[in-house]
C-alpha cells in the first residue's frame, strides 16, 4: 500500500512514469523502506496503462463490494431505565427602572429634542 501511495504522489507531482528508484527514494525520505518485490509487481501491472482508466476500473470494482453494514449501536448489556428528573426553570425578576430612562441618562422618560 505504501508503494501505491508513493507512486500516486509522484504522478500527482508531475512524474509521468515513476521508476522503482523514484518510489524507493520517495519512501526513504520519510524513513520507510520499500518492498522491492511488491514494487516491481506494481510497476509491471501499471506499465503502459493510463492511470485514470486504472483508477476508474478500480472504483467500479469497489462499488461491487457494497457499502458498509448497519453498524452496531454499541451498548450491550441489560437495559437500565433512567429516571428523568425535570427541573423547573427559575423565574428571573424584572428590574423596575421607574418609568423609563433615556439611554443618555436624562430623567424625563419621553419627549426631548431627539
């Protein structure tokens, strides 16, 4: 898999036909050792093929495998009934501002030159 990933990155980087040495070099720069047998199989299977066509054929093969299953819900064990305690919301008291103030601190609630 690491060989495939390195090969694809080299192709995306502009190398139209990566060699075994290119892939090995790319992997060694990140401290990974390439499997020469798998690499030679990969390169021989891709030799002379258009990568876009190979990937499209692979995508069609993956579709045939089907999607994931229902996926378990976790849990397990006996069902435990939880007791729901409803808390009554506290009512906030409204502050009485004495008939109103204007936002500029004046005493009269209405009127004015504004």
